[in-house]
């Protein structure tokens, strides 16, 4: 009987010894991107015998579901969130700071592309690791440039020339309905930086919405909606097809010049006609403005405060964001890996689409910025969007609108502090 008990105890102990720690991993990619990520998860699971990662698809747009989960008892161990969610969630106590883990792993700023280390951090505290990076550049339809008699291989060199090109490329029918836009500035804060402005001073920790460069940029952005008629623009945009489809307005010749993230390179390969020719360059700047401005955005992986296995979660994240894995995942998404070594990875280099090198050059040798990672970042973004609408409609001047944003965001930040 004694032997039976001993054997039973040893059996139980061996079962516990063999048991793996299970991690719930919320990921946000479907299609081929999702398959690529799941293949990496399977590879991690097979690479060791201590942890098993259970992936669960949760679209990144379901912010409420994520917020509810992080506040409740059914918290995932690793979650995928947008960049603007990282600091607000981290500062609210919903995410685990990663600084100690990163220090222990010997990971520091030198491992990442310029500017990326402070991305997703607030006052030095890092709450997440970027999955991949998105950057934005200037893209034009070469055939339409030829049509209006300008060099198809040379983009506008400055804002003045861009305005001239936009006029040349514009088309409307006999009723005055727009049939083609030469250009339409869409992401207004890119031009804040192009015009020499900024949204946040990291040295003084001050909101700078009313920076003179921002005011000049917003006046310029709004001028397009006045010049080409806001209502007619909206009617025309309603005829545009999905971006990830053959009906993308850029491929169909409805929009001659656009702001485009590097994922557009993959969309063009998948959906545009085989003879479609386009160019990519950094954004043109006005006199005295900034050259080669690179706006950075994307998603993050983070460890919720409620994770029952934070150490194992970081072990998985550390593996997943290592240069080799980062290179493979970014290659599948036509995104840019955040790690320096991943950029030079042979696999990533072999899968780089034409013109990707321009985006990478902007991130490695340009003026890199991201929307301020503040606890009230989303509020700031919404206030700026509202300001643009006021200026577009003529309800406020650019200076008045941005002064109002300045005061509102300062009040909100003080309330938070």
C-alpha cells in the first residue's frame, strides 16, 4: 500500500512538472497576415516545453471589448492594441511596465530604429512593444503626370509646386462635378511637422497645438477644401471604392497624388493593373519647413496588469519581437520591422517590394515623429479633428481653432495630472 501511495504521489508530481503554462494571446490580424502570425506562435510553442500560447482573434478595432477585458477577471496575458491606446491604458494601471523586463533582457534604444524607443512610452515608462511600423509618404500616378505635361519621374519639390500640380491634375465635368482630384491633404498633422510645427514639446512637456507652423499648415490644408469645394469633395469621395480593392481611387485615376502608407505597395501589387506606374517620395515642404518628415504609427503588443503569468508573457513577447521573427512578420504585412537588425535580415530584404526602401530611408534618416503618446492622446486627436472641421467649414480661422485646441487639451492634461 505504501508503495502505491508513493507511486501515485510521484505520478502527480511528474504531471505537474510536465504541465505547461498557458498564455491567452489576443491578436488582431486575419487573412494571410493572421496565418503568418499563427505560424510564428506554433513555432514558439514547438521551440520549448514550458509555455503554450493560445491565440484568440480579437479585432483591434474592438476597443471596448479590450478595455472591458483589461478591467475584469478574464484578462488575456498578451494583447494587441493601437498605439494611441498604449499610454492611456498603461497610465491607468491596466498594463504592466516593461522597463525591468527589457533591462534584464539587455534590450535598449540601440536595438530599435531612431525615435522608436520612446514610442509607446510616457516619461520613460514603456508599456508595450511595437508589432511592426507604418510610415507615410507621398505617392503619385505617373500616367496622369504625363497627361498634364509634367515629368512623371519628378515629384513636386515644394508646397508651391504641389499646389500647381494639384490644379493641373484637377478635372470636373460640365456640371461642375469633380471627376478627378489632383491632391487632397488628409492627415493634417503630418503637415504641422512639414511646416515646421509640432504638437508636443518633450523637453518642457508642453502642449504646442498653437505653434505658428501648425497654424500655417492648417490654413494650407483647409485651402484645398475651400478651393475645390468641401461639399463637392464629399460627394466625389462617396464614389470611391475600398482602398484594398481594384476600385481604389488612386488606381482608378480619381486621385492623382495621395498620402500613402507602405502597405499601399502591397495593395498595388494585389489590386492595381500590371501596367500601373507610380512614384514614391518624402513629402514636399514649404520654404523653411522640414524635409523628409516621417509620420510613424502602428500597433503594439502589451501585457495586461491582470495577466497571471507576466514573466512567461514577456518571454513570449521577447521571442516574438526578436529581429528574426520581426523581420518575417513585417515581410508578410508589407510593414517595416521596428528592430535595426530586422531591416537587414536577408528574408525581409528578399521580400521588400519596390519603393519600400524610400519608406525605410525616411525612418532611418528623416525627421521621425509620432502622435504624442500622452494619457490624453485620443482626446487631443479628436480635438484636432474637430478643429479641422471648423476651419474647413469657415466657422473658425486656423489660429482661433488651434488656440481653442491648445486651451482645451491643457485643461484636460491638468485634470489628468
